């Protein structure tokens, strides 16, 4: 994903310069956010770890979020993405976390979202969430778009916290 590398490098530079740390919880992006961060030399200075939370089982095992915690939260929503981000931040003891959840395609998800729907969130000194709708069912393109949007959102929050 060379198109997000400059943004990821800026994220890394800001985190390293501030002595801050990051955790990642991703679903439909399938580990792309973590892979891009780890490809940048010096990642061990800020990247504490990540989880690909693609199923209920992985959510319970990797982040310790029980099904009961979603009683009033619909998966693939901004509230769910925020829950993932806050939980990842807390479990890893990170200053920041970014999370993503969605429907990559070629079809929508079981919650009624069309292919290309994603929700992203950042938890930390600045918190924000957003919904992304690329509007197509190209699975690989959506995965890349979701990861790119996660970096954009994270960088925006990091800059606001300066």
C-alpha cells in the first residue's frame, strides 16, 4: 500500500517524537494497518501490537469483549469501532488506538450494510469516529481504502492533540 506509506510515516514520526504508543484493532482491513506500520523502521518505539478482530470469537479471545458488551451496540457501526479502539488502547496500555470494522465485499454484511461500508475510530487524547462508504464491492480495493481512512483519521487526531 504505497499510497498510505507517507501518512503512516508521519504517524510514526509524531508518535516517536512524543514518546507515545499505538495499538490497532482491525477487522475488514485484515491486518493491513498493522503491516504498514510494521514496515516502517523504528516501529518498535511506538507500535505495541494489534488484533485482527474479524469474528465474535476473535473479539472475545483477542480483546476480551464479551457478547453482552454489544447489547446496545450494532457491529459495523461507529459505536462498535469506538468500543474496539478504546478496548485495544486499554488492553495494550497504549496512549492511542485506531480501530476499523466493516464489509469489504463483494457483498454486504449480515447487519444490512452494503459492500464497502466501514466504520473507523480513534481512542486517545483525541477521539473521533467516522463512516466510510466507497460504494463498490471490490474486496481488495475496499480493504486498502479502509486502511487508508484509518491512517487519515489517526493522523488528524494526532495533529489535533499537538
